[in-house]
C-alpha cells in the first residue's frame, strides 16, 4: 500500500506491526531493512526506539514490534 501511495500530508503510522525492528537473523533483517527503507523513502522518521522484554524458555528476549513513524513538514 505504501509503495503505491504518494503521501504529502503530515501522517502517522502507529501500531503493533509484528515486524521486530530488533531482529538479528539475516533473513528477517532484510525484511526490517526493506520496511524501514520504504518508510524513509516516503519521508517517515522512526520516533520510538523502545523495546519490550519477555521471559521465554530459559531467558529474557527483547523485541520492538510496536512502531511509531511520523511524516511532518518541520
């Protein structure tokens, strides 16, 4: 949808996107990079850098799936 839209007005993209911006695996890292690059090309800036921690199996994992990107003409 974003690839086809020309967004010229100030806009916000916010939500639980289930794309982990902290993911380190090579395959998933490409998805994250493509996603962030698409938003950057459209003029969006990432404004949330927080992660969440969960206890899984034998340790604590961190992820960042709650996203907030804005496009604004400063």
